[in-house]
C-alpha cells in the first residue's frame, strides 16, 4: 500500500510539473480546448523523433576512498537506468525501468523553463570536502553539462535534480532510496 500510494503521489507531481512547465501562451489554448496536452509539450522544439534521441544523465561524485558509481539516465523513449557500483573497480549494476515518454517531455519542458542551457558549467565552493553532482542534457542540437558542488547549487539545479530523481523513481523506486543511492 505504501508503495502504490507513493507512486500515485509521484505521478501527480510529474503531472503538475508538466502543466507548470508549459509556456504561458499555451496555457490559454489548453484551457480552451484548442490544443491537446501532447501538442503543447514540445520542449526545445523537439518532435517525436528528436525526443527519442534525448538523454538526461545525473551522477554524483564523492571524494571518499572506495566510493563507487551512483548514476541515473533517462532516455527520450522513456527508458530509465539506475547505475551503481560498490567501488570503481567493481562491475556496474544496471537496473532498467520504463516511464511514459510524455513524462520525459514534461521533464524537458521543466529543463527549458528553468533555463538549464543558460546555467554556468560549474558551481564551486571553498569547502575542502566536496560532493559534486552533475546533470548532463543531450539534445539533437547539442549537449550541456553542469557540475555543482554541495552548497553552491543554484535553485534551478536543485529543482531539476529532484525532478530527475522523481521521474526515474517512477520507473524504479530504488532511485529514491537512500539505501540504494546514499549520496545521490
């Protein structure tokens, strides 16, 4: 019961993201019934073929001896991957799940709304202990990667980080587990 209730909450959250990520001029058309939700979600000007070639990558890098990988991937077709290893010499454990491609389009619309492409490529802090998170967006037109050390992240980065985890969590709930991903 707990799992199904949380999945329902996550689904509602993604739905809210989808509507909030719509451009303002599309909202009136959607309300009046002139445009379907599917037609309105064309982030970065992507058509269906372009959406299928999109990739969103999230990783964390921890300066801890023996630390392994913690990575998430979302493909435009709705495939999600959880990638982890116990240390850098250990083989990767890859789990795959599936989410609705419309959820990926909604997430991309949020990336567009948060102006991800205008973010700096690196946000640093003077702290000697640095956990760094990376979000990389690959579009047909190019790629943008942003690295942010803990404590230096802009709010747009933090919101996108959470939205990526939520969407991947809809495909496999372990993406949201601190036991499976302690640093992500």
